[in-house]
C-alpha cells in the first residue's frame, strides 16, 4: 500500500465585498480557484475547502501541486478622469 505523506501549504487569498452582499474569495496562484460566503468567516472556510478540493483534483489527475513561494502585494493609486 502506498504511503501518503501530508504537508501544510500556504496560499495567498484575497477577499472582496460583493455588491449584492457577502464576500467573494479567490486564490490567484491557483487559477480558477474561488469561492464566496455570506460573512468573511464563511468566505474563508469556503475558500479553504475550495483550495483543498483543487489540490485533490490535481493529485487525482497526476498533476504537480503548485508551491507558492514568496509573494508581494501593494496598492497603486492612479488618477482617473470622471465622466
């Protein structure tokens, strides 16, 4: 029987308030991995589950699990004309 080892991985997640209520969450390093929730706590729980399922799918399909190295984020302010 194959010995399965597990390790803790860490991925950057962004949360955004939805205009219709609740929150949208996504893991930009895992393309297409996103979720939502009525509260930030729900959104966090749901994106964690989405990431776990995403990684599980990669394993089942024989694909490599992406390892997110150091990431940096910032905020850029730009001046835009109003209409």
